[in-house]
């Protein structure tokens, strides 16, 4: 019983730690839209919200109808005057995609 309580407490502490903002501040993204003109190309529109002086990297992907990745590209978003910036990224794809968007964004350590 004590071990179960300790495990629960440890899990709560770990969840709290990971919920805290990172040193570089929070980074969020929002998918705005995508276009799939043909089996070899896609365009993804998205927004990134971050500290104005932060540099982040975002992984953008295109998926096919079975949710397999058919296009992938990392893009760097540098410092900007506004916290939220809009981006359009053209990607090459291996086959026809049916959706596109940001998979993840993270702060790049300046050191």
C-alpha cells in the first residue's frame, strides 16, 4: 500500500515537472491549412507562438490515407518582432498525401 502511494506521488511530481515551461519559454503551434497539388508536392500553412527572441525548430509532415509519413521537413523559426508568426512550407512527397501539419516544435538551445 505504501509503495503504491509512493509511486502515485512520484508520478504526480514527474507530471508537474514536465508541465512546467521550459527555460526557453513555451512553444506552441497551430495548423492553419494544407494543399496537395499532386503526388510529389504539398504545402503546409501553420503558426508558431514563442518568445520573440527564441529560435525554434518545427517538424512538418505530410501523411497518406493510411497515416504513413510521405513527406517530412524540419524548419527553423528564428527571432521575430511578434510572438505569433505565420509560415508556409513547401514539401516534396514520396506519394500522394491526404493531410499535412506540424508534428512538433521545440526550442533550440542557443549555446
